């Protein structure tokens, strides 16, 4: 039995490892749960008579091959081992044994072909040849010959190789080669981890580490299980062995060059050559060289294994070579510091200055490393400077979400310093690095509170953190009270006071309380020294979003985005992108919404941030501009991730996104179930402003659809609150639900106009769909068809494909007009039927009168009528 990656996952699942390859999941589960597309083979290839799967160890070849075989009524599986590779005929003998045939002496030439043909003729269903890289050459050629004469036998070959699959081609022929098994996407890795019981939080980091290789991903998932976000990322032995086995195949000069690349910050071919590297030949599976000659690794596991296996003396020498080779003076200092073996005050000063340069450029991640190097190279006799530099590194790392580096730097401070402010500072940096995972910051806040003593400014900072934690945990009342205490405690720290007042104002909005002027006071102080997403300026933007002042919100967000990017805080950038995606989606710029959401997803994954907010944003953007299927997937995933991290705010939001899709796709009972959970969560959080998360009208619409009279009380209560607060957008949604319940086409047409006036075109289109439904139920099919055409054209203009498809689907359910009219022709016919003149129709369709005349002529011809009167009469007969 060959060594397999994924042992930890298999042992946990109680499965038996199959021979050859690294199972994505156990073969049975792969087949049952429909996970086969995850391993990167096109579904259209699943039923090919000859299928050749190849790629590196762990990519999922065995899992897919076995799962495909299990779909057949009969299958035979052979899996040669390394010892079989040099034994002529071993593979054919194994195949005969698997088929229940008697043993025959090994033979080549014509006798061997005769035996192979006899063997293959005895097979039916599917033949799987796993571990084909260890199939002996004689057996490969004989089995390949026999298979060419067995057209009814389906053959699947899995071969571990990063080159041309020699044995697989010998068996199946060149026509079976469909390209290597592709790695998993970040979304696929997230689902793989969740399926195997791991937290979603690790998905981004695991994807980067594994490069999308499912076997590596499962090993990293098992290694990270139970660790907090500040834990170091281990290099699992199985990963190190798998990657190391590939590295052992390399020429020593190529291996040295790859080690240089692993140690460099931004390796390029030129830098590597100046450092004594050679051409990177036959390593396409390990590195990628882009058009600018920048070198990157296909998986962080490769660079981690390379770096881990470099002998100490060689590591120092490689850093010295890189220090002489790089062009960037900051990177030169970095390599000099990494090559040093003893404290060096001058080098430590240079590293600190370099950190200041990159910090000013907004690269807080790089600043964190340089500050930590500066601390490590500072002479221990200068302890105050060492502690200060380590504290700077912790703050930079926490600001950038680099939990591991924040902890490494903080440890230097906590182990060496008795200075209360320094210890307090790094504890808050550790809390900062935890992101949305508030359960991971309790210990640090408790210790920070002890360090604060009676210092009012330090106590204020702790109270502020407790307010943030209370908000994320779903207690806005406590969050407001703690934030108010923080604001009142501050004496000198204006940044803490401004941020505390901002939290107060945010909680007042959530609770639906009267404005106490907290936001105005915070704006007067300003957001200097505060993360962008915590500034009063950003909260003012969020209030504009809640109030449907989308143009104002968009313009301010476009100013805040570069400020967030300059700050170097990834969560700042992600928050601004989230708001931009929301604004653009609601304003009907659906493509822009998708773009911003995807940028947020990429940043979240690369930085290892809590994924719930980014997945919620993706669900919202997909709902307007992508597909409902992807929206549901993101919403479900975001809900699970938020629940894992006890983030009740985004749990509600993700469930609402899921409920909306269920509602508009006519899964009313499911929608009511999901949206009822949102109601309960929002009530538990005491959210009093219905504009924050607009679930009320959606739940009411679902209740109406299933005939639940509770809709009436929900609408009345929410309407009274929205009227009191002046929430026009919420009122329009409530009126839409009321009109649906009453079957009022007139009111729905009015509501559609109100949404248009508010700058909410997607909501206007959704209202048109509801209007068409009311007209269809009233048996006014012609009017329903006209409204659906109007809705479809609106959604087409907005580039909102899921909504366009929904309108088209509903159009198909109506009795079609004869003559196969186009959408524009149907619209014109309906306008004429309603009494519109050519001029009025031209205005309604935004075309010229001549275009109307030409279109009307085509309508006459298709419907077999000759005049306007005949057309009206024809339509009246429907």
C-alpha cells in the first residue's frame, strides 16, 4: 500500500484509504454527495469511454476515478504499487486476479497480446487503472492493445505525474488526454473543509497554502483544527513529505534557485539570476512566471517546504546573496537583517527606518515584518528600544490581520516589558488581529483591563473594544452603553473618543433611537488615527445607504476607498468594497456590484480574514448580477461561518440574503422558515430601525404566499415604525407586500414608480414581476405579458441576468402570442391594444415613430392581420 496524503481526514471519517492518489473524500461519499466536479474535471467528460486523469499527488484523481466507477453496475479496479513498476507483466497479472481469471505465466509479443485480449474480453462495465505511474511498461502496452479492441468497455486511468502521462497514453491513447485535473477554487476549498468538519475561517489560508490541491488542503485543515487565529500555521509532515518527494527530483542548481525564490519578498528571474540562480526548467507544477518575469509558487506549501528544509548556514548565505541581488533598498535591508546572526544596532535602525517607509506607503504587512526584524536585531541592552519596536510590529501586524506575526511580536513585549502602556498596546493589537472572531479576544481584553489600572484613557480603550464585541455578538444596547462609557472616560485620547461616539451613533441607528448628536460630535473631532471602517465619516456613508441616498453614498465611498487602501488595513478595504457592492447592486449597476464583491472575496481569502462578511456581500451581488444558485451557496456558507464565530450581525444578513432568493424563486415555505430565523435574530439583537436590514416586507410577502395571517400584524407594526422614522424605501417595500396580499395592480404600479424615483431599479423590476403575478391570477394574461416584457427589458438594461431569466421564465408560463413575436413586438402589440398611438408607443419604447411603423408591419404579418383594428380584435380574443 503506497503512502497517502489525507491520512488524518480519512482516520477521522473512519474510511479506508484506497490505493493510489489522495482521496478528496472517501469514494462513497464523493459519489453520494455530488462532489465529483470539485476535483476539476469537466462534467461533460465524466461519461467518456476513455478518461485519463493525471496531475500531482493529492489533486483528487483516485477519488474521482473511484466515484465514477461506482456509478457503473460493474467495475474492476487495479492499483499497482512502486514495487510492481519493474516487474514485467505484474499489472496484467493483477488485472486477471481482479477479474477472477486463472494465473498465466508472463508473456510478451503475440502470446502476451492473446492473454491480454482474453482478459479484457472477460471484463464489463468500467475498468479503473489507478496508480498508472507504477504500471509496468509491458502490462501497459498489452492492456492498451486489448482495450483498443474492446469498444464497449469503459476505461478510466489515474496517473500521478506533472508531465505527459506516459502509461495512461499507452493504455487509452492520445485522444483520452483532456488536460490535468484542475485544482480547487477558493470556494471549493471552503466547501471541502466544511464537508470534513473544519471551520470556514481557514478556507482562504488553506487555499493559498494548498494551491487548491484537495489532499494538501485536508492535511492543512486537520493541522489547523482547534487552533485560534493567532496560531502559527504548521507544516504537516504529510505535506512536507509529498512536496519534498517532488523537490528531490530536481537538479541541485534548480533546487537552490527555488530556495532563493522562497526566501525573496518579490522574486523575479533577474533577481534570481543575479543571486546565482539558473533557468527554472521543468518546474511548471511548482512555480509560475508571469509576463513581467515575476516568480510565484503554485502553492504556499511549496515555498514553506523549501524554506523549512534549507540548512541554517545555507539560509544565511542565500539571504546574503539576495541582499546583493535585489534592487529595492527596503528589501535589501530585509535580507541583510535575515542574514545577520547577532544584534546589530545600525542594522536595526535601518530596518526600523525601512518599516517607516513602507508604512507610509500603506504596506502595514511589510512594516510589521521589518519592525519585528528591527526588534530582533536590537542589542538586548537597549531593552526600551527593543520593546518599542516589537510593539510597533504587533500593532502593524494586528492592523493587517496578521495574527501569527502579531503574536510573535507581542510575545517579545509581554516577556520583557513591565511598562503598562506597552503591554496594553500589544494586547489590543492581538485583539485587532482576530477580526470578527470575538470569541478569540476575551483573554486579551481581560488582560488589557488589568493592565489599564485606573488610567481613564486606557480604560476607555478597553470599554470601546467591549462595545465592539457586544455589537458583533448581537447586543446593541450593551454596545451603546459601553461606547458611551468609553467616550465619557477619555481625557486625552481624541481618537478613542471619536470612535466611541461613532459606535454610539451606530447603535442608536440600529436601535431606532432619536439622534443624540453623537455622530455630529464625532465628525467634528474627525477620524484621524482611526481605521477607516471605524471613522465617523464611514458611518455617515452607511447612514446614507440606509436612507437610500445612494448617489451620495457612492461618491463618498469612492473617496474612502483609496484612503482605506493607503491605510494598509485589509479589513478597511473589504468594508468599503462591501458598501460599494451594496450601493451598486441596489442602484442597478449590477456588474460593478459583482466586481466589488469579488475583490472583497479575494482580499478576505488572501488575508485570512473572517469570511462571513465577504460571503454575505458576494451573495447580495450574485442575487442582482450573477446567479441565484451562487447567491444561495454564498449565503449558506456565510451563515455557517458567522455562526461559527458567533457573529450574529452577519448571521442575520446571510440568512436574509438566502431568504430573499428563496422568496423570489417561489420557494415560499422555505423563505418563511429562513426569514423567520432572521426575525428572531433581529429581535434578540433589539434592532429597532427597519432600514438596517429590510427583512420585514420580505417575510410578510412570504407569509402572504403561504396564507399565514401573521403578515397583517407584521406589516402594520413595521409600517408604524417606518413612518415614525421616515424610512421611505422601507415603506415602499411594505406597500408592495400589502398590494400583493390585496391583489391590487394599481397600487403595485404606483409602488414600482416610487422605487424608480428612489433610485432602486432592481426593486422596481421586482415589483413589476409581482404586478404581473397579480394580473395573471386575475386572468389578465395580455396585461401580465406586457408587464413581464417591461420587467425583462428593465433587467436587461441593468445587466441583472438572474432577474432577466426569472422574467423570461414567467413569460414562458403564459399562453404565447401566435406568430413567434419578439419581446419588442409583444410590447408594441400590447401598447396598441391599450390604445396607444404610434407617437405614444415610440415614446414608451424609446424609439422613433418610423421604427414603430416598421415593427407594427412585422407584427401584422406574423399574426396574419392587416390593420390596427384587426390587431386589437385579435388580442381581445385571448
